[in-house]
C-alpha cells in the first residue's frame, strides 16, 4: 500500500494485479489504480474485455505486499474507458479478503496520523471486522451504525481528535450530510471514506 491521495473523497493509492474474466468469455490482465469511497479503479494492459456497464463478472486480484495471495471476487462493472480503464464495485467478498481490508485500513489510518477513529458502517458484520482491524493497528475505536449515532458520539466526546471513517455502506447523500454536519459543528474532526465499491 502506498499513500493517501487527497481529493474530494480520500483515495487509497495502492498497487496490485488483476485478471478480469468477461461475462461473454475471455479475460484481460491489468493493475489496481486505487481504492476509494466508491471502491476500486483498475487499468487493463490488454485493453478492456467485452464488458458493459452493469455486467457482473469475476475478477482475480493480488495486492502488492508481502505474503499476499490471489483472491477471486465478484464485481459489477461501473465504467469502461476506451483505454482499458475500468471502475468496479465489489459485490462478493470472500473471507480471505479481510486481510487485504485490514492492510488498507492500517495504511489509511497511519497516513492520516490518527489513533482515535469513529467508524460508521451500517453493516454490523463488516463494522466488527473493520473495528477489529483498526484496534489491531493500535487505534482507539468507537462504532456507529448510522450517521445519527456518529453525531451523538461526537456530541458527547468532543475532546478527542477524531478521524471519522465512513464505510461505503452509508448511502452517498447521507454521507454527504454527515460531512456537512462535521464541517460545521466539529471543524477539528477529519473525515475519510473507506470502501471497496466504486462510485
């Protein structure tokens, strides 16, 4: 994992290899460009296979880190560029993907230089997994299932230098409302987006 590129949404710039298996047959190899709030962008070296927006296909991926293994995930194609660029939303996440999630989270938190994390995720199962990964990285973590719960936590404990991590399970419009509230009511608080599906 490389760095955090600061844009409107925090984007984790990382390296890795992918093989996309097209619905109509054939496959193409490429590289992971980044993972963001929406999820993942890839660049195919062989040009885009015969995929259309909305197709659900299989993709093999491998992050550039020690001891990483190939993982097969089910994805939905969100965008196809003529030069082989693709935006994908990950639909089926195998159990083995948790290690890669943990590594991305550790890198994101370290880059943001924060150890006080307020994790907002509507999925109880994934929230528990992400919270465990953050705690193993040495962070103090509070969990919130909804933005309203997150706002309540911030209101009760405004002394911490919080990093609010919003998972991609939170609908974009609601996540934007949370960002607006945080910016207005808690200007010292930073907010980042974490997820594995692309907008």
